[in-house]
C-alpha cells in the first residue's frame, strides 16, 4: 500500500509513518507543493533492491 502525505504532515507524524513503513511495510510518497518529492520505504525493501542490483554498501538508491 502507498500512502500520499504532504511534507508538513510528515514533519508532524514522522514516527507514525516510520512505524508504518517498518511493520506493515507501507510506502509513503511525500509531496511538496502538490508534487511527489520523496518516498519513505521499509528498510528491508530498500536492502532487497540494493542486493538485487548489486549495490551493497552504497548510501543512495537511484531510480
């Protein structure tokens, strides 16, 4: 499931969104000025993508 939130709402509820990413595995699209700005994803999801792409040890995930 992907949730869309404005950046102000993320600032106010960072812990809730981080918990939603970790436990149920929700992705959150963060919007600024009505445009997609960033995505909060579960760490396990990110690690799996890095492993599959052979990017172990890199600090960023490039789309």
